[in-house]
């Protein structure tokens, strides 16, 4: 979370240490990585200027990003509890990639997690979309400093009455990537604090239950 956003991956060429400050090796939104890259293809006398425009290094960077995202996807699917622990520590950093890296945006969107009004744990966007209510055509969110305060917000009462899930976003980076992304699976992101009028299309839970009961009664007759 430093302003410099330095990663901790060292660059070696044929087992010879070159630098631990190669910004081109890893994007800033993967700065939680630690380790080393040892290349057989770069020259031993590679200069700082050469690294800035080196195609080999660009390919290494691309492969490294895809490998890390692939491993995170496996972790999220096979060990969700471990992934949740990772997310609590580094999720805010990973989300920076949503507005900085268009090439890997789809893979990142599948990895992001949120606290929500529907569950105690973390929620992915695919899970959220699968639970959309009849008449709901947007992904609703609310922003603030703390999950506990957001959960008590009176602005969520209308959503609760209709059983609509709201994502709670507490990271400063959310203010940047949300406008950049705009939508997921053709469902726009909408702030719950400015979406009161949208709820008129969605029945309240009690009304929906009553309507279902009436339908069942009619069917019996």
C-alpha cells in the first residue's frame, strides 16, 4: 500500500542478479508478489533503458500475470476459505488492475470478492448475478468506510424489503474501477443510495409471497 507501489520480484539473467527494481517485470497491482525471475533470453549486460522497451521482458511479464491469475482462479475454486484470507489481505491491491489492465480485466472480474447484505462471507459477481430478483436489472452497491456501518444504513431498507442483495464496498479503489467497468454480464453497477426509483419494478418480499399464494389457490380451484 506504499505510494511507490513497488513489487518484490527480483530479475536474474542466467543465475546472475540484475535488479530488484524492474517496474516492467510485474504490474503495480501484483506488488504483493515475492520471488525471482531467471531468464535465459536476456543479455547479461542488459541496461535500464533496454529493459524499458524489451520485447522478451514484455512476454515474461504477460506470462507471469496470466500464471498468477490462473493460480488465483484455482485457489478461489478449490480452496475458497484460503482465497478469502488472501482477498482480505490483498484484494484492494488486486482491484487496481480492473482499471489499469484492460487485457486481463475479464480474468480479474471473476476473482473479485465483496461483502454483501445477503451473506456473512465473501461474494463473487457470478454468485450475485445468479441471485438477481425478478425485475432486477442492475448490480447494486453502497460505498463507505466500514462494512458494519454500511449494513446498518437506512438507505438499504427498501432493498431488504424486496430481498435485493447489495454489495458493500469499503476500499478507496472502488471509486476508480466502478466507473471504468460500468457493468458486468450486461448488468450495470448502480449505487443503492441513488437507485430508489428502480425498486418500483421489484415486488416486496411479503407482496411476492402473497401473490404466489394466490396463484397456488387459483390452481387448486
